[in-house]
């Protein structure tokens, strides 16, 4: 029995050694100075904050792709061209900005008043484009429903009505308040 354990241990060690022996050695030793150069460039004002879709972000991505290629890292998508850095880059759809369209209007017929976009009310970027005529409204506080907190701003019911909600939470601007996770209008 002791021989079986010793044999199993020896086989495990040999297999582990064989696996590690097959791993290619990383030839480039990172230095603190080289890392500082990379971080300094990527965080520099030259890249203008690297906001998605900007020239600075594209330049940062190109810089990183060139470094990956220089280090010999293999991209997931192989193009067959040795110096093709585009193989390290992946495009994705991104909405940079949402603007208020023409004709946004909110009129409260009971008050005979049209509210101004931007100061009295704001359509949200994920709102649908539609027209709602003569719809009943209901005030729904901050628009929060939480069974955990025993809180429901929709207790009056909103089906078939336009819910008017306040931005923020009952906690005010406290990022650590009990309602903070419900602050996103979505």
C-alpha cells in the first residue's frame, strides 16, 4: 500500500514536471521603468482622457495592440499577416450621445400649461418615440419598488397611465443610503 502511494506521488510529480517543461519561457522581463513608460503614456494628456470613440482612445488601443504584437502575444483571430495589429482590436457598437429630438412636448391639460424640455421635464435616452394623447397621470414618488425595504412608489397602480417620478432617492444624494441601488432611472 505504501508503495502504491509512493508510485502515485512519483507519477504525479513527473507529469507536473513534464507539463511545466513544455511551457515556453517568457523572454521579456518587465522593468519598473518600462511599466512607468507605458502607464505614463496611456495616462497622458496627449490621449485626452481616452473616452470611448475619441482619437485618444483609438490611439491607446493601437499602442496596446502594437505592444501585444511586439511581445509576440497571439491574437485570438489570426489574420495570417505578421504585422497586422487589427487582429488585436475588436469593434463594438457604442452610443456616444443621445439628443432630444424635435417636437418633444409635454402639456398638462388640467393646468393648460406646456412644460419646457430641459427645465421642467426631461425625456430619457431610452424612452420610446411616441405620442400619448389625453393619458391619465399618476405621481409615483421616486419610482422605487422594494419588497426588501417594504417600499412601493407604485402602490396607486400605473397600468395605462403615465407615471411621473422624481429623480434621485428618498436618501437624497447619499451614495451609501438604503435606496442608492434604486437611483438609476432604468
